[in-house]
């Protein structure tokens, strides 16, 4: 029997309050007791009832004996409610689940999609671990050593009946075991990062992502993803979420907080966040935006209008500007308001050049001009006097 399976070693750090919290999360009901002495908890499944007595007074001589008896009852039982508690005791830590609704028979998933789902779950954990150390739009190889050390302490749990589920048990305490001078250096440079810190960064990043997706859906702006970087949003996270949601009817990430360790910042014993296929355009756009290494910059561009498109008449639209002067980029995409889009249509019909001021950003292989202002036509032959040189800081795409 390993240490993790040894009841006595499990009870060394187990407190009755921890066991009661686990019973409550697993769906057990309190069935009475004596104040400050013990509580009785029970669970009923089908026609079978199981109850355990949980001691409360650690000063009593029979405290450990009663805890051992309660744990033994849970381990002997085959009830799902009992096994959920035992699994949490054997793998202490925060429980994370990735749940996906694939387009097949409920509870099954195509093999390659299942592999991709596990890879997405891993990438989400890696992104959270890196962001817990250093929030960044694009992590790359930064903080990979810490992320690897974190993954080495994560355990994979069993799946569940119903939707396809990937389960992980994540550590609560300190990740790096440093001693002596190395511990002082670690603390002075970046402080101690715990597994609970990583889980809190995971939840904060998913909350920020959900808000940013909703903001993009209503406004067409990706600014929420930029603001959410400090909360853990990154290119790697949005890519992993895109892969998780793809080929499904929806996906969910949930966390069941372990009662061990300091209380999490979020209240409640459980937390969850849902994403749906309609979120994919925002997630994919955001991952391209966050992957860019070029700085945002305000530019003035002159070019010819082509590729006009908009959802329906009277709404905002998107154009592609073939750049003649302003920056060394051959094409720039611009999302315009209704009024500016009508001006772009007019310039396209008349064959006029269009002058636009905005913020130039690269998303994937495409350049976008955001927050366009000062949009207007430029007479043929006049633009050369207005713009004397091409911006060579950016190379053509």
C-alpha cells in the first residue's frame, strides 16, 4: 500500500472539517450529531444508505480511531458518493475537469478528438502555470521549467459517465522544493508560487476570457483580451480553448476546490465556466492578435479600396485597403462604421484613393487598422505632396 493509500498517513494531515467539506461536495447530507463532539453524514443511492460518524473534538483520545473508522467505511463502500470522497482523499488537491459534448453518442468521443482534448487540457494548465509566474500575451518558452515542475505534480483522474470528461488533481502547496540559499534566491526574485496560485490564475484567466468573448460579440473589439492579459489571458490559453471547443456542442472547465490549504479567492466549493462553438471566432482572432510580436502603432495610410463586405445593409463593414503610401505593408484590413463604410463604397466606385488614420496591428498573417479616424478621399496626384516616404519599419506581408 502506498503512502497515498495508507489511511493513517492520510489522517495525519486530515482534519474533520476537511472530511466534512468533501462529504458535502460529494452530495452527502448531515443527519445530526452532538455539538462540538461529532456529526453524522449519510448518502443514499438507489435503496442503499451509508452513514459515517465524523469526530469534531481533536483533543479526545478516540478522535483518530473514529476518523479511521469513517475512512474505512468509505473505502469499503462501492457507492459512487463514497468513492468520490475516497478519490479526493487519495489525491489531495484541487480537482479540475474538462467536459466536452462531442457530435457522437453521449459519453464517447472519436479517438483523435480525445487525444486533442487531453492536449488542450494540458495546454490550459501550462498557460495558467506560466501566467501565475509572469502574465504575458505570448509566453513562448518563458517559465517552461516551472510549468514542467507543476505538471509533474498533477495527477490524472478517472473520466465519468455522460459527457467525455478529463479530470486532473492539481497540487495546492508550493511547487518548487528549494532549500537553503536557493530558497532565498527563489523568494527574493519572484516569490513562492503555489499550486493554488496556479488554479486561481486559471479561473481568473477563464473569467476574463469569457468577458472578452462576450465583449467582442457585442462590439467587434478585441480590446478585452488585451486588458485581460494581467488576469492570465494569453495566446496559448485562447488557442487551447479554441481546440477544446472545436468539433463539439460545447465545453466546460470546472474546479472543485480542495478544503486543504488556504481558502481560494473565489467563494464556494465549486466553480465552472462554459464555452460554445459561437465563441470560436473571438478565440481564434484573439490568439492571432496575442501572438503578434510587433508593437501597436498609429499610422496614416493611403490606398485603394477593395474587397468590401458587411453582414447586411445598413450595418458596419470591413474593407481591404491596397496600400500605396504610409507603411510597407501591401494590404490592410479595416472594420468601418456604417457612415465610413459608405464613404469607402463611394471611393471604390469613383476609383479614388482613401486616406485613413488608425492603429496598425498584425494578427497572424494579416494586418488590421483599428480605431480608424480622419477617413477621407485623396485626389490623384496630391498624395505625393502629403506623404513623402514609405514607412520601412514594417516589411510587406
